[in-house]
C-alpha cells in the first residue's frame, strides 16, 4: 500500500476511507468527499480503503471423530472498521491470508471432537466458534467480522454413498412396517365383513324358515276349517306333496340343469313325507330331552 503521489487535492468515494500522511507518517483519516492537501507541510493521500462488506470463501479439509474426512466450505463476510482504518491499512499486509489461517486453526481444532452426524447437527456451533476467535483477533487489526456461514459439508464420496444406503434402508424398513399394518387392518376388516355377512345370512335364513312355518300353519288351519273331516296330518301330507312337485318343476326349468336321480312315485312321496315328519318329531323330542328337569 505504498505512498501515493503528493497532489494538492483529492476525492474519497462513498463507502471508502482515505489515509492521509504527513512527511510519511500517519496524520488523519479522510472521510468521503473532496479534500485539499498542503504539500508544503508534507501532506498527501497515502491510500484508500473500502468499507464495503467483503466475502472470503475458504475450503477446509479435516477429519471427524469417527475418522471421516470431510471438506467444509466456509464463507466469511468482513469489513474495515471506519474509525480503525489506520490499523487495517498499516498492520496487515494481506488480511485474507490472515483470516484464512485463523479459520483453518479453529475448524481443525473443533471438528475432530465431533462425529460426522454431530458435525451436520452442530455446524452452527462451529461457525460461532470461528466468529468469536476472528472477532477477537481481527478487531485489533481494524477489521470487523460480520457473518460466518458454514455453506456446505462434503464427506468423502464413499461415505456419502453409504449414508444414502443407510437412509434408504431405514425408509424401506419403515415402509414395510406401514405396509404390514395396512395388511393387518385389511385382514381384520375382511374378517369382520365376512362375519357380518354370515350373521346377516343366518338371520335371513331364520326369517325365511319362520315365514315358511307361519305360512304352513296358516294354510293348515284354513284348509281344516274349509274342508271338514280333514286332519292336520292329511293337510301336511298334501302340502309336502305340492312342495315336492314344485321342486321337481324347478329342477327341470333351471338354466344350468344337471342330471339328478331321485326315487319317484306315490309310495316314494309318502316315504319322503314320513321321513320329514319323523325328522321334525325327533328334533322336537331332542329339544325336550335337553331341557333341565324342573323342581316341584
């Protein structure tokens, strides 16, 4: 940052600060605007520093606690402190190299204490440690650290592939659990639906049989009243024969007929009616036998 040519006047731009020397020694700061210099007293504009925020990108390669090599991309935003511009002008020859050296030192001291997962979770803490160290050191040289951002953490490609495979396996495992739960619910609902269907089917059959029984009883009573001299047994035989012929008719009119061999004739019809009657009587007798005896 050597001396500038001594002239009578100069202009310092906005967002800049000028350094005025007198006989080669720092005299004062020149703020933005137009300035006159007394060359007879040895005054000159030695240099101009920008007070804009600058950005420095640093790439650090280091190792974590679990022996994984990572490359960290760090972005440091800094600026010259206006009232300490003389320190920034005279103290440091290359501020970027100085900042980079401190970033390397702090990061390589912090990261080896963390595992790779902890580093991803606590990268803000690493950035905070770097910021505190740089603020303490660079503040003495007239520089202010505005922000430090850990932009990216890049592990070794083999490690990244392994991490992706672990994540994929965990997600597949979770998907299998959800799929199993869904199949379980489906099976339960299917079983419940089947049970409900059988229950309703049983209710329907019971109602059908009840309706048939009521109809038969009503027909028997009506027939007995209208035709004198007939007994309930004879009416029942007539109804059974009628049902028998209706069944034969339905078998013949079916769309998908199959050959069925059954005994047919008046005697066989009587045998069928007796078998049905005997079955009903045996069922009624069994129900009476199963009832517990009553105490007198």
